[in-house]
C-alpha cells in the first residue's frame, strides 16, 4: 500500500506549515510561537484534547479512536539551531543566527499531517498521543517531558519517532533493533600550574606540556582500552591557553566529547579520562580538574517495536532497511525509549547537505511518506475489532 491518498491530498498544506515554521525558528525550550501554531492547527483538526506547556513549551494532543485500546505516542521535535541560514529559499529564516538545520520543521509538519488524518478517520481503537517536543538540540526536552510524568499522565504504552536523513534516498526508511544512536558525554579539563616569563621556565610550573600529554593520551582509550570492534568515539575538540609567545600561562583548558553505544564502554571512557588527567598532572607536577558531564543516553530501539515499525514502513515504501548500522550522533528520544517500548526510524529525504549545515533544507516531498507511516502505524497497532 503506498502513501495514504487522503494524506497525499493535503501534502501542499504540510509544505505550507513546514515553511511557516522554517521561517520562524525558535531555540531550546523557548518554542512558544511554534507550539501556538501547532495548537492552532490541532484545534482546526478537531483533536479531543490539547495540553500545552509541557517542558515549558511542549504540546501533547490526544485523539480518541473507537472503543477501548492502548495509547500510542508519536513524537516530533520543534526546536531549531543557533546558526545562520544559507539556503537562499524564499521562506528562509527571518531570525538572524537561527535556522531549522536538522529537519525539526519537517518532523512537526509530518506529525501534524498524521494528526489531521487520524482526527478525520479515527479508524483505530484506543487513543493516540501526539507529542510535540522542544529542546531536542540542547538540554533534552524529551527528558524533561518524561520526568514531568508525561507517559503515565497520558497512559502512553509505546512511543515512536522519525528523523529526516539527508544521506538516504528520498522515501527510504531505515532502522534497526537495539542501539541506533549513541550516548553523548562532554568533558572539560582545566590544567593549572604557575605562570611566568617564558625565558625562565624553571621559575614556573608550565601547564602546557601536561595539557599536550593529556591530549595525546586520550585517543588511546579507543585504541588500547576498548575492544577493537567496539564503536567508541573520544574526540578532543577544544584547547585554549596562553596570550603571548613570551608568557607561560597559569592555566590551559581542553574540551571534547565521548560517544558510546554500550553503557559499560561509557563507564570505561569516563574512568580512563579521569585516570589520564590525574596521572599526567602528577607526572608534570601541576594540578588538573576534570568536569565530565553525561548527556543523552544511547537511543536503543526495542526489538519487537522496531520489527513492527519496519513492517508498517513496508506498506508505505518499498525501500526499507532493517539492519542499519548504529550512528554516533545522539538523540533525546532516548529518554522516551527508556520509559516505554518503541522505535526510532530515519526517513530518507534525498542526498544533499548534512543536517546542521547552513544549506540544509527539509524536502517537503517526503512529508506525505512520514505522515502516512505515522497514521498507518496507529491503525496497525490498534486495529478496530470486527
């Protein structure tokens, strides 16, 4: 079965909604205008309940089907990124330094499309909870919504999400059981010595050699501590210290990120960074402080739900990949999958500029594919009794 005909009919509406959101990007938890736009559309569709203000600006809408049944959650993120747009499209960002460079405008439009169809047809038992979430790119609006009790409040039994994929052909859907995206941690290391004149290093405790030694040692966590085929990333991305060629600085700072799929390897990386920092500081006679912050956990699909979602995807598109290799990017949908069974899938939009690139732009042509997937998923998961 291809794209749902009724959803295809309002494809132009989804494009218009998406382009409106694209032109008015908002950041973090402050997605109030986007949330108001979403709520206005949902009222037009005649959904049964609209709950606003979750995680500051999140929205959950409930559509009741026919008769008793479970509640399936469908999630879309709404926030943009703090970067300058370079697409040149007529509906480009109207806010300097902000743009929808990760497809969240498209995710929101697709879920609105599914909402319109489901509110019209109600060809399912139980209910569907439409989750419009802020702050995926920053502090984890998904985490906040879960911590606020969203799953229990709305009786959500399973949860699903889509993310646009500029590395796959338009309409191709990709997923896998188990880990699909990585956990993300950030670290900052401050090495402190005793500054002074660079011509008299013996009168100082130079923090620079220690900082360089730490930077050289960090990659050994991957090459010498983790199993050879384990997906682990330890990236040093920042180093700062000194103001002039003849001054030995008092402090040098380093920073970076760690990406893992296995919780045990996550623990290993944190432990080894701490050991390297302490050991090198002792070796060079300086002090060093590690600030290690754990952020989003790995996004881990539940096997049964991933298989089910892939089956639904095959009804919409012939191009479905079910053995996708996990990616080392991160997603705060991980918190929802920790709270409830479910699955996360990628929807190809055609190969082009990557997400988080100033020329990225969501492909409106795939919106009916995503909306059809969401709608069919609810109908297949919660069929009417005959």
